[in-house]
């Protein structure tokens, strides 16, 4: 019995240690919802920075091309978060993926907050953050 408990404990520790690694793929994964937001393309990074502050997220990497912005973050638990925004005319199609297995509640909250901030900045240079 004692050996079985030791084995179970060591497996749990091994699993916890691997959660600190962040790995991102080009595909956010099946079942990830996308929100279409009317937005000024130039406001993507500023909006993500506001959302990152609200949710205590650390920005790891940002990359942006003419039609795609990808932001990689970490939460306080060390889970990787990937925000991907694709230009779709005057809109941005935003997908959020949290961790390896997803977190639908947090993903939806980040998409909602991002949509709110992008709408606040639509058509203006600066705007106060109002959550």
C-alpha cells in the first residue's frame, strides 16, 4: 500500500512539473470558439495589454502581420494562453485557447473583455478602460 501511494504521488509530481512548459501550436484546437469583433486593427495589441492586466497574464510573445496577430501569454498557474486575431474586413475574428486542455469559462471571459476594449477604442485614439 505504501509503495502504491509513493508511486501515485510521484506520478502527480511528474505531471505538475510538465505544466510549467509552454508550447503553442498553429492550430488552437478543436472546439475553440471564435468571436467576430468590429475593431480597428491597430488596437489589437493595446486591447490585449489591457485584458492581460485585468486577468494577471504575462505577455510572452507578440507577432503581427497584415491579417494575423498572435499573442502568447501565461497565467499565474503557468498555463499557456494563445490569442489569435484574424482580420476579416472591418472586423477581427478572435480565438482564445487556454492551456493544453482548454478552459471554456476563461476563454469566453477573455474574448468578451477583448471585444469590450476593442469597441471602446473603435474610431478613437485613446479611451478610458471601463470593465
